C-alpha cells in the first residue's frame, strides 16, 4: 500500500484539548482502519508541526478522505505527502531511462 507522511498542526481547539491528544490518536487509528488504511506511527514533535503521522492507505482518495474526516473534528490542520520506499523509488527512477 502507498505510504503517506502527514504533518499536523493543532488548531486553537486542538491546543486547548492537548491533554486528549493520545486518545484522539487512538480514535484516528481506528478510523483509518475502517477506511482501509493503517496508521503505522504518530510522533508528537516540537517545532513548526505538532504531530507527524505515518500511514498506509490503498490509494490517494482514501488517504484524502481520512485526512478530511480527521480535520472535520476541528483539532488539527494537515499537510500530507506521498512517500516512497527504496523499492518504489527505484521503480520511479527506472521510468526516467
């Protein structure tokens, strides 16, 4: 399955409810599974972003639907990037020849 890296920033509501963040992550993990995906890791960070999520979804539409559903809770905003492992990147490079 394709891998996605998402950078999350807390909204004003999210920072007010920071004490619930690990419970929200558990709920998000369950939601991803219902949508055919799998959260492999959530990391809470300092700096420009508050959380980094690494997930697998069957396709871009599923990943987008998950992030829209998550954002609709009002606690986070997100930026998602498609990520490639070494095997996938080798296939990308092969297409340039």
